[in-house]
C-alpha cells in the first residue's frame, strides 16, 4: 500500500482530470460539486495499491460515478440544499440581449431546463443516463457503480430515457411564457390565491437564495400562500433572461438591486421559481438600474 500515487499514476490522473470533471459536472450540475468529487477521487487513489488497478481510467470513472451517486442521494435526503447548484453562477441580461461572451457562459452551463428534466429521475437513473448517453460508459461499468448487473443498468438507463421523453415540456413561445409570468405577477400583487393556483404547477418548487443560504418551498399551495414576498419594494423592474430563463430584475428607489426572479414555465404552468435576494450575488451581476 502506498501513501502517494506514483508519478505514472499521477500523470494518468492529470490526463483524465478534465474528463472526470466533465462526468461529475454533467451528473451533478455543479462545478463546485464536480471539483469536490474529482478531488475526493484523487485522495482515494492515493490510498490504493497501483498494482491492484488493472484499468486506471475505468477505476477513476467508477469512483467518480459512485461519489456523484452518493451526492445525488444526499440531495434527495436534504431538499433544503438540493437546488443550490442550479444558480451557483448567474448570467442575467436584458431580455433578448445576451452578448457573445454571455452566450458562451450559458453554453458552458447545464441548462436549468435540463436540470428540471434530470431532477425527475432517481439518482441511479440519472447516473446511468448521463454516463452512458453522454460519455459512452459501458453498462458493465455503470452496473458496478450502481451495484447492479449490466442488464439491470441497461434497463435503468432505458427507464430514464422514457421518463425524459415523457417530461419534455409542451412547446410554448416566449410570448406565451411571458403571459403566464404576467398572470402570476398580477395574481401575486392582487393577493389572488385562486389565480395563483391556476398558473402554478401543483408540484412546483420555489427557491429563495438569501445571504443565509437557500430556502426551498415545495408545492403550489404553499407558494401561493406566501405570495406576498413577490410584492416587494421594487421601484424599477425590467424583464431579463436569467441563465436563459425568463425573469425579472428589480431595484430599490436608490438604485440598489432588490431581487432577481427566474421562472421555468412548462406549457401554461410555472414549474419553478428561483429568487435571488442575496445582496452580494445581486451586486456581482453588474446590471445597472434602468434610468
């Protein structure tokens, strides 16, 4: 048993690092979590006997897959932290005006629409689908990660694909989605509980990103009951794109940012709302209040 990987093993790990990070990121949807998983894989490699590992690249993929699976299961057990990764970085632009640099930033992220779909899967289904369909990992290797046979892993991936096809949101234009958002805003300002329920998906998720962490509310009834939070004290509000989702950004009368709200609309219902009120994150956006 060695305490430090040999130079050969270290070279192989470095050659695999980008791929391992990409695997973890696509499974988890978070750059920070992906970095943590890859670092943990390196630490585990340091405690292994090099001679006992026949296929180092495969071994590392298996370890990263298992660590990612464990983290997904932890998110399921602790929903208060399950959605922090979705808006770890914010790209906010006036509606329809993303710059080329901002488009690159969006392309480099796991889209929130994809995360909504992936979140409909069990951790095992998500790992099987991402590893096989995005990275070509064999079902034999995926089975080792999931603790199943290769055939069972293949069935898991097939089940995940069926779910993904079944959860594709009905098509809707940007104008239609904006109309749904406007209906929500009008109902919230009027305190119209029934009106809110008409535009909220029954299983919707609301997250509020505060200086103290992310607060999660599940279900249309609970969100509608707390709709007074949407009235706010905004002096100026503009329509924006938030990580390529429709939303609003608002400012106080003194020009300081008040909030950013992003909406994920499926058909004629709002499936998710994400609100950022953390002053540090709002300031980092760098979008000035309209004149």
